[in-house]
C-alpha cells in the first residue's frame, strides 16, 4: 500500500484543495451579512447546541436587538425568550448581555479585531475568538472546534490530545493561504462524511491522503497523496 506523504503540511494542503473542489470556499455566513459582533454572539449561542437551534435563536435575537447597544439595554427576560431554542439559554442570555455591556463601555460599541482583546471577554475562548476573526473580520486565524481537532488527527497531520494543542500544531504546518478556509472545510467535511463515530471512509474524496482512510482501505491499496 502507498502511504500518504510524510510531509504533513503538503498533505494537509492537498486535502484542503480537494475539499475546496467538493465544498467550495463560500463561508457559512456569506449571505447573512452578520457584523463581527453578531458572529461573536452567534458563536456564544452555538456552544453545546445544534446548528439549527442556534440559527433560530440568533435570527430572533438579532431581529430585535441587532447590536451591543440594544442588547446592553435589553430586558434580560426578553433576551432569554429570543434564545430559548439553545441549550443553557438563561446562562447564555446573561453572558450575551455582559459581553454587550463590556463592548459598549470598553470599546465604544465596536468589537476589536484583536485575538488577545477578544479573549478578555467573558466566556470567549480561543475557538470563539478565532471564529470572530475568520468569519467576522476575515482575518487569518485557525478556529479549532471538534471537527477540526478530530479530522486533523484522523488525517495524521497532527497527533494531539486537545484543541489547543491542535491549534498550535496546525499553525506550524498550515500554509497561510488556508487559514480563512480550514475551519469551514473541515466542519463541512465532518458534518457530511467524516462523522465522529462512523466516518464514511469509502466515500471520502481525501481517503488516499488520510492515515485513517488508508488503513480502512487496507488490501485494496491507497493511491497515495
């Protein structure tokens, strides 16, 4: 069997090129015209919640309170009502309002396009901050969620235990031109083929570039990557 190339950066680039051909490069929020602040709040709402419920809650919330000024002054019960579809909606409502008030008082209503400053906001970790940079400001960052962490390890381009370790490892090997695309591509791939429990390796277009997929292919032999 021809194993995938030993150069993890080159192999990852090849994987992403193949996934671009399959899924395209249009970001998930291309048509929503969300502000960076709305991307931040939507990402906070998405934590431990399915995409469909997050979308319902975000649309209801932003239709009534489109920005930090409106949310900072809102009735907490009204925020809870808007975001009821998401898990832990009471906790998230308080968090959303707290973030909004900080953005108003500390940054005069304009969310900063700076990773370190975003990380000072309550409940904002590296994944959330990186998502804001990528999807809100279109700045190069590597947002590592469960899909990115899982698939990077399955591919064999990293060997890490945590999302933070995966982010550091990807920064070392990922060509800069893919920083705006890696999260979107691996999320779509994880949602369609590379599922957490039962990946559909036989249907996967990057099987030959994947250590896990190549092992599944076994005796049939992998074309290599």
